[in-house]
């Protein structure tokens, strides 16, 4: 019997709404498809729900409404066996690396291999050195985490994220806090690792140039957990939609406001009555 062909979609976000409490929704009816084997960037300002979307994919939280589907399987956070099985298929690069400071560079990368497999140490050693070599840090294997720079730490975390050869690699703000050279190195690594391994990559970021340079598909989210636009990098860069244009071009004036919604300054500082009284006296 012929094996069923895999869908071109690895992750499906099916009309998902989510909030940490009943008073405010972080994501509102988000409907997305992430293509298998491609680099997809999820762009947007702080607080628009980008990282929350990753947490839903990883089974950290359950959607309030809608479904999250991983390779045809609906993610059920109540099913611990399923969640652990699905998580073995993904690697996560956390925003600040989340490295174990008491372990060496080598032991940080070896950690998931020792925890999740029964491989002998001699084989673990070879795998760790190969992963470190892939990020250009094989020579730093013996160093302590306190002895490496911020850019190096991010690459070590990436080596750890790919240690188990995951099908899905999720990057949470991989360019944050990096200098221009380190940013370029990180972007090149994301693209090259995706192409070499055949993995699917999701990049959460607000750094437009880097994401546009390495992505096959781009999603733009906005405040309130809305999907504003999606398409190829060129389609978003050429968009005449005011909200898309303002974000991708970094324009200060436009539909996206600087101030979070709030009462008027006069109401907050109790100036309404005072102003009126002053006008009467005048």
C-alpha cells in the first residue's frame, strides 16, 4: 500500500482566539498556515501575540477558541503523552538563550541528547561537536557560558535547539540585542540550517530587514492579535496598505499609534474641572 503523501502545511492555526484572562484577548480569530520546509517570519510590534502563538504551537497553553494542528494532529494540552511526543519534533531558540550557566558550552548542547535519547557518550560527543561546528563554535566547546559573548550564546542556544534534528525550529526574537555582524550571522544560520536540514522554521521578530532577507513567507500581526497581512517578502514590501507600509518602512506616523489606549490626560490628572474653573475666573 502506498504511503500517504504529507501535506504541504506543517502547522495550521485554525481561527484561534486566546487570552490569559477573560478581560483581554491576545489573539483574535487568527487563521494561518505555515508551509512545510520553509522559513516563515511572524512580524509585529511588542504585545501583538507573536510569542503567544509559539506557546500555543508548543502546547504550553490551550486555545480559547479554534484549533492548533501540528502535522495533521490537533494539539491537546491535556494529553501529556501527545504533547511530549510532539515536542520531541521541535526545537526552540528562546529570546535570551535560556542556557544553563552552570554547564559548559558542550554540556548545554549535549543536554537534550542525554535527556531524550539512550545514545552512548561517544556518539553524543560527535553530534555535539557537529552541531557546534554548524554554528561556527566547535572551538568553544570547553568554555563556560560566562566566558562567551551575547552573540555566541545565541548561537550555542541554536546548536542546542537543533541537537535532536527537529522537524520544526521556532526562533523567538533571534536578533534582539545583537550587533550588526552577529545579526547577519544569525540570519544566515537560520536560512542555511533550514535549507540543509529540510526543517520548517518559524521566526518571531520585529526586525524587518533580516526577516525579509531570509524568509519564504511573512506574516504581519498588529495590536489586538490581528493578522494584518501575509505573503512573500516582496508582496509585503510593495504593499500600499497604510498599516503594512508603516511597519515595514518604520514610519513614525500612521495607523499604528505610539500611545496605548488610555483616558485623556485631563481625565487622568483631574484637570477637567480645574480647567473649567480657571476659564471662569479669567
